[in-house]
């Protein structure tokens, strides 16, 4: 399933928001430190201060913690709460529902670039602090918002046919690779790494020791499951993978001006082709979303429609 521009923008906003929360969390330690009234007291004796953390004789109280969270990201969280209520009200008015099967399909599509659906859940927990229930709830929200956005849009069969004539390759079955790599500075380092692999050293451990890619190093160099034309993976890796089998190791692979790589093919998967009905439904939805107002604009319109508003104290401070 293709991701629309609106979906990409929303996911980017979610990721930026989560990164901001993590960043501001570090500031809590700096700004929120308050000397204990008696630093010699035991933590049990400080329970009356409602402490949630302590460091070097200083405590952070629950009140300080909550105030900092509200100051830093309270506006965005409150706005999203209003969005959810407005979307729920509109869905009820339009008798729009999202089925468990649709939610499962959306989660499956989002997890397609991971080793498994469980790996996707683990990544969402580590990166965004979302549990499986949160992931499914977000999928349900996005699906509901999309249905509201496209409820009055009708796409003709001719429009679907025309799109397929122009973009048939998007729906052809694609090969998927489960890859791991070790990114290195130069050809000599890559050749030395290949020598160590030939001597029986473990690929994952060598990736942790040597790889320059900070995002995959501590996962044994794993890039996850990627499609053969993934635009976010170095083209040189994808070209090298075309002629390899599962278990093969290749290198040195020059990455333009970015150094060299040693790559291992962990697995190769051929995706099942979609039925004609599934393809046409996907195209119809894509074209409908292209015609719809941006989803963020729709959220704002729904808040206005149902009289949702932020109290003055909840609005962000100037310059914050």
C-alpha cells in the first residue's frame, strides 16, 4: 500500500514530536533540579515531597515534572486530544467505522519494512514510546480521518485505468531483501573486514565493532527488510544484492563518496502479487486522498466545526 503525502507529513510530525519530548526530557534534569530541604534525609523521609527522581542529593518532584512536560509539549498533546474527539464526532455523524481487519492491514503495511510485525512494535516502543495498543489506535485514527476526508469523493473507473497505465510498475511484485551491512571508511578496512569474516568471525559482532553507521551498528548492522528499489538505501547496495543469494557476503562495495561497505544477505522474500480488485481499490483510495484536503487542514476544520478550542493558558508561549 502506498503512503500518501498527507500520511508522510503526519508521520514526520509524530517523529519530530517524539524527538522533542526526548530532548525536553533531558532538560527536565537540568531545569527541574531542586535542592532537597535536607540532603541528608533518606529517600523514604522525602516521600512527602512527592519526588519522582533524585540525583546527587537533589530531587525532581512530580509537580516539577508535570509542569515541564506541559510547558514543553502540553500544547501539542492537548491539540491532538481535541483532534481525536472532533474526528470521533464526525465519524459518528457520518456513520463511518473502521474494522479490525482494516486496522490489522494498516499495521501490516507499516511493518513491511521490518523483520517482522513484532520487530515493528519493538521499534515503535523504543523510538516513540508507543505500545501495540497505541500503534493500533493511531492506525484506527488515521484510517478514520482518511475516510472522512474522502467520503464525498468519487473516482471514476476511467481515472483508475489511466493511473494504472502510467504507474503499473508500482503494483508489480517486488523482491525484498533482509540486509545487514558494515559501513567502513576505505577499501583497505573493507578488505580487512572480509578477511576476518572468512576466518569465521561473526558478522554482527564485527558490525558492532567497526561499522560507521550509528543507526545500525548496535543491531549487528541490520538494515531490516527493504524493497529492491528502496530510495532510502544506497543504490550500490541494492545493485550488489541483485546477484546474491541468502547467506552471501559481498564487498568491498563503494558507496560513492560515503566510503565502503561489506554486506550480508540474510534473507530474500518475493512479495505476493495483489489481486486486480486489491490494486484498483488501492489506486482509488490514493486518487481520492490526492483530491482531498490535507489531513492536517481537515483536523483544523473539524475542531472549528465542533467548537473545540484551547484555553488561553494552554496555548504555547511566544518564542517557546
